[in-house]
C-alpha cells in the first residue's frame, strides 16, 4: 500500500473538511455569516477519501451519502480520515514493530572448523576470504578423518558420503540409523550432494573470482553452509572396507 499517497490525499481532505466545518460553526454562532453552500468539491474529494479510509479500516469510510449536506456527515468523515491518516502515517513503522521476531545466525556459534579460521578475516571485512578459509579447513578436516590426501573437496565429498559400500583405500562416512530405510539413504545422498555442491558453488567461486558480488549476509549464509557440513563430518563414523 502506498502510505505516502494516502497521507498526502487525506491531509488535503482533512484541511478542506475542517475549513467547511469551521464555516458551519461560524454561520451558527456569528451574525451575518451565511450558511455554506453544498460543498460539491468536498463531496468529490470524499469519494476518494472514503476508498482510502476503507483500505485501512474496512467499513469506516461508508457514511450515508444522503446525509452529506449535514454537519454530522462531515464529522463522521473527518473521524474516519483521521483514523486512516494514523494508519498511513505509522504504517511502515508499525509493520516493522509487529513483524514476528526472526532468529539470527550467531557466527561465533558456528562449527569451530569454520568460524575460527574465518573470524579474523571477517573482522577485517574480508568476507570472501573468510568463506574461503572456512571451506579450506573443512576440506582438510575431512581429509584427515578419512586419511585421504590424494583427493579433496568435491570428489572427496561424493565418495565420502556415497551410500555405496567402501572399497580399499576409500572409506566412507556414515550417519547413525537403520541403513535399510529410505530416510537414512536420503540423508546420505543429501550430505553427498550438498557438500559437493558447496565446494563447487561456493568455495570455487571464492577461490577463483577476484571479487564476488556477495554481501555480508550472503557470505554469512555460505559460512553457515560449511558449518553444517563440518557438523556432519564430525557426527558421522568412519567405515572402511573389510
């Protein structure tokens, strides 16, 4: 809703209504002041004003038009316009105030593999380098847990979380749970694709682009992605071929 438009039009309408009501008061109380003519221009303004009023407070702008030549009609219209003007004036402010409280990501509560290497770079506003540093540590930790230094990042993630059995020299990471259930298989595949995708779509961009277009919040989301992957790596048990 265009609050600024409503404020502008309702303010003008209220000025004109107050002027008309003041003329009525003067005609009633002062000798020689004639009763005002039927306010045609004001009636035209009221058509627009009533629509604006109803947009903010449904039904409040519905005043009996047969009574529009009487003072009581304009008093009711003025009341509705003032109510709507209040909504229009404070609409944006109230929308922010009444918005449900949203959770926030506490960076220092992320997995330490991610935040500890990222923190000093983040403090220096080097958000791209902070994401890259966190991703590199996650990769090294994965290599260390599996004892594999021949591959890393995407290829290692695809092998590590693959639901297929481990082979010689290619151990796997396994979540707890019944491996015969669709849920367990879905979780393994989800970890496989998400981790590989994070290295492809986030780490590689941070490493090879001179300057990314990420803002601070997006960079924080990317750090959180690697924090999830780090927790999965730490949570899973290592399984080797028999």
